[in-house]
C-alpha cells in the first residue's frame, strides 16, 4: 500500500517560514521524482517544485529564491523549506511521487497539508 503523508503545514505570518515534510512508504523512493504542488481556493493545482532521482530541481517562477526542495532517500522523505512566505502562498500543498515513465509509470499523491499565510 502506497502512502505519502505530508506534515508541517499551518498558519504563519507574511515573511515567515515553514518546512513541509512528506514521508513515503510502499514505494522504492529512490526511483521516483518527488514533487510539491499546491492548490489555492478556486484555482487549479500547480507545480511548486520537483526534485529528480539525479538531483535536478525545478521551481515555479513564483517561488524561486524563496523555496527549497530536498530529499533524503535514506528516510524516504522529501522536504519543502518555504521562506519569505507571502499571502499568495496560501494553499493546500500536496506531495507527489512520479516515476516519469509515461503511460507505463506510476504516480501517487498525498492527502495535502494546509498552509495559510496571514497576519
């Protein structure tokens, strides 16, 4: 049974920081590209950051220079360090695991964790 369990969300003031964690089980973590996506009310889910098995990273323009994605293959965990948070970062943040094998691959989602940036 595959599980992606996010934690670390919450309420933070503008300019503050949060660190999200996603613990994976039931998959061979090291072969998956791990990512974070977010969905704000009334908007589509969007990519925040991804980190491949080889260590390459990709960030949304809106978070470049503020967010850092990292992964610990020994702990089957991916992290998202979020700094200089803005109200527009408010969303449900989802963890994603993808083999990137196209139609023959595997893709899994976590249940999401709420991040609210407000004074």
